[in-house]
C-alpha cells in the first residue's frame, strides 16, 4: 500500500500497482480514441470547406444570409 498526498494536501492510498496500471492504460486508450475522433472530424471539416469553396463565391449563400 502506498500513501500519497494530492495537490490539495489530502491523503490517499494506492492499494495495488496493477490497478493503477490498468487505470492508466484505460485512460491512454480513451485518449487515443478521442484523438482519432478529433482527427477524423478535422478531415471531414476540411473536406466540407473544400466542397463549399471560399465564402462569398456562391450567390445562394448571400441570399440566405440576408
């Protein structure tokens, strides 16, 4: 058992290193999934911008904005 003090000065214990490793692995896996999702959304946004073209080029857009 490992006793620690967090940034607020509150004491906590870590019972088993394997549990900590499992939690860290799960957080890393979730972070990787979120990173992949963010990259996919960025690619989709870039494709949508490429299809739409520069702003003001399409007269239909101007009519909708009024």
